[in-house]
C-alpha cells in the first residue's frame, strides 16, 4: 500500500482506541453526575411508531419541529414504507419522490441517484447516522430503520457534497422486544431470508440489543446474472441514567453478482426499446467474473440530555470497503472512429475490465451540542458541531487496455473472445482530511422565524496515480459555506419561506483525460429556494403539502482540445416541486411532481446545452386502500412517470417519456399466536418496454432498459 506524505503533526488522528477513550471519559463523567442516585428507576422504554413517510429529515440539522416549520424540502421513508413499496436497494428510491431519479443503476453494480437533476457523488453525498460514508459499494437495507433524502445544496449540513442533496441512512436500534422473520421470492429466481431480533435486559432494562441478518440469492430477468448477498448487523446500547445513553452498532455485508452493461446509440440512431431484448447480457464471456463488494461499518455514540433543553451527542464511525470491479465491458466503435456509442450495425468493442482489491476507508468523529436560549422576546434554538473526517483509497493498477479484446453485438450472438488481464491501466488514489465547525441559530418571534448558519471547513487532499506517474502536492484550502432562511406563518400550520445557501465539492479530473485523477480547484455551488408548506390535522383526516421553486448554480468541468480537464462554466437547474401526502379513513395518498429546466452556461469547451440523463418532468403517485375485512387487506398502487431526457451532449436525440405502474396487495392475520403479513407485488404491471435512463459514463452513452414485469411474494412473521 502506498503511503501519502501527509503531515500529521498538530492534527487529531482518528483511531478506534482514541474514540473509545473519549467515550469512556464522558461516560464516567455522566455516571459520576448520577452517583448516589442508584436507587432511581430508569423510565420504561416505550416504542412510538413513526409515520411511514415524513416531509423532513434529521440530516437537515433543523431540530425536531414539525415539517411545515422547516424551510427545506426533505423526505424520511420508514422501514415499513420501504417494505410496502418493495424498495430493496437505494436505486428503488426513484419511485418514491419526484426529485429523485436514476444516475446509473443496473443489475449487479452500485446504486447512483440523481436529485434535482444533479448526480449525487457516491464518495461525498451519503451519510450513515449523520456521519460521512462512501456509497461506492452495495448497501443493504435490512438493518435500516429509515432512509432520509435531503434536497438541494447542502453546504451547512455536509460541507463537501455535490449540490443535489444528501441521502442519510438510519440504522435500527434496540426498541424493546422485536421478533420478526421475512421470506421473499420472485419469478426470476431471486430469493431472500431475513431476521430482526431485539430486546431489553437488566433490572432496569438498561441494556438493549438488536440483531439483523439477511441472505439472498440474487437473480434478475437478465441472462446469467446469478449472484448472492449477505448482511449481518448488531446494535447495542446501555442507559446509564435518564437521558444518558451509550450506543454502539456494527454491520458487515457482502455482495457478488455480474454487473450488466447498458445498450447504446447505434451510430446516429436511437434503437427502439421495443426492438431490444432486455434480458440480453452483454457481459457474458467465459472469463467474466462477478463484481464483488464487501463492507464493514461501525459507530459508537454517547448521548446526554443535560436538562433545560440542552443535549449533546458524540459519535465516532469507521467504514472499511473492499471491492472487485469486473466486466467484459462494451464501449465504442473503433471501426467507425466513434468512442461514445456503438456502431451503426449494432456491433461494439469489448474490453476486459478488471480493477481488483480496491480499498476505501472512511473515519469520522462528530461532536454536537444544541439547546435553547431566550433574548427578550426572541427564542433561539442554537447548535454547534465539530466534524473531523479522513478518507483514503487504494485502487492499484487495473485492466482496461487498448486495443479491445474483440467485437460484440447487441443481439448477444457473438463468439467467445480472448481475455486480457494484464495490469496496464493506472487508477488514481486519493487521500482527504477535513475539519469542519458548524454554528447555527433558529430565531422565533411571533409569526416570524429566521435561520442562520455557517460551516467552516479546513480541507487537505492529495492524489497519486497507481503507476506513480504523478503525485500531487498536498493541497490545503479553507472555505466557509453559509446558509440562511426566513419564514412567516401565513395561516395556521402554514408557512412561507425563502432560503439561500452555498456548498462545495471536491472534484478530480475524470478518466480518459491527460490529467486524469488530478484534484481540481474548489468552487462553490449556490441555491436559492422559495416555498410554501402546510399541514391539516383532523380527527378523520391528515394532510401534509408543500410547493417550492429553486435555482441551483454549480461549477462544471470540460475537456480542452489538449485533453486536459479544467473548470469551465456552470450548470444551472431551475425547478418547481410540489408534494402532498395524507390519510382519510381507509385511504392513503402520496404524490409529488417536479418540472426542471437544466442548462449548461458559459462554457468554452463544452456545448451550452441541456445535460444528459435529466428528465424534464417527473411525477410519482401512490395510493392505498384498506378493506374492512376480518383480516386487514390493503391494495396499493404506485405510478411512476418520467419525461424525456437528452441522450447525447449535442442535444440531438432524446428518449421518449415513460410511465410505469406497480401494484401490491398485503394482508395481516393472526396465526397460532403469531402475526403474519403476506404480500404479493407486481412491478411494471403492464410489462412496459422503455429506455429507463441514459447515463453518460466514462464519456460514453449508455441506454438502460426498464426491467420486465416482476412478481414478488413475501411473508413476514412477527413472533
């Protein structure tokens, strides 16, 4: 493993031992505070079921107030909500919210999401328990209590991240007695089993434990795409005294499955999705190996309630990832001298791509303090935090060699090709360290509310190419990302707001450029948003709604005629969002829509046109009805509509809009003293054929087909 000549003096080195020592010192102080009160009894631990879908997220950092009072757009999807919607991986979130669409989501590979038209960076835009993690892996959801989606520029919440938003994963914690087992199977041969066990122990029930485990045989409608996956997770806690809790958890996951490449433009022609068999596997050679993703993640957290509305949280987390990225990779047409699409006759070049033993490590330490004070007639909810994080990757040399190993065809009928596993392609490693201080204040007087916050980030980074052809000097940058909002209660439980904020992201020159892997200068993205949010609560019905307009400006890069990647112009996304969710009697509804105008501006080396793979409109609707029968029966329908999106950077070709319908039926019944929930779900009910998305990956156009109709049956036994 290569060593980075990073200076270490006067910097906090994050190690598990140091974190444990910090946690032990604080916990001893907490125990000393309650010494002499050992006879006191801890309060009983109650479990309150959260709403399946909430229009707010803890990662926003705006406290526990109701959703209509928060001047941001966000969603929290509970475990129950995810199960009801058949969400089994992060890519499935695209059916739940109109702001979220695909980035590059295919069978056997990592999940990539787009929010408000910007692709979330898997290295920077994902959080777990509020701590930064890398999503350059397969993430299991069996031990997740909820998934949060925060929309917009997130400089105050994350410091470094691309401007689309954030995804935060909340793990399951001990909640009392939990005994649950789930089994599912679908018509492709995919089969999954999972257990969820938890309880509290001790004379005062001060100890808690939660165990989650899952195994799955992976399969899909695509030929020869069999694989397997497993997950094991443990969460424990100890309540020292009321309001003082030490929590620890860890999960380990592994997934192995061949990744499925996409189709592409055929010369200047867009092939019809109806003429393509979506079950064809273009990654099907005798030497094809599965992509593999292994990950271990753990956190330890100490929470203290100091009384008088003051509380603190100290969290340490570490993530260790290993992956093998492999494929018989179709790319370009050397015969016609074009390298961003396939040949006119449907043929393409095939490369032997192998990047084995990729290693990524992320460690983070977060200390938070928040509370309330009053100055005259103004109430302040204030907060401060310190985040220290490090990330380094070690990717080695890879196989991705020219000339290609042969030629294939989109029909799937082409001969076996020779392999070329020689390691000639240099990956680029990166080492990053940041220290971030955040201050925020929420002020309330009368019908007015104001929010102010700033994050100060000290960032150090360095890159080194695997063949040692370049080593960048250590780059150090200090940057501030402010955020502010103003809200006014225009009617009972209804607030109008306006907000403005900045963000930054760490960018590196992409592959296939002369300066591939080199760090690029830091530039700020900016967002302005105006919105109206409200809720109506009654004895028979509850409704939450919001409408907002936003404008996001993000610096962009482009390749010069000399193949050097430089910062060049901006992307500007202007959009209008609306969302509504409610319940009335046996009916539940949830709907959202977004209109988006995305354009490239002021570029010298790239076309000032609309970006690729960004739909012009999105509509997501869901409705459920519970029948009054002895055994509760719920019928749920989900409608997903996505508008046209550009295929090529020249904006000459667009894929048509498409609409998909999903349907599910679930019933819960007692059985021998247990409760069984049966589900039957059909995704793509009418077996729609369409190009689902058009990602431009590695400067190449890919077309990913919609999956064929899939029928899933499952049973959850609570015992």
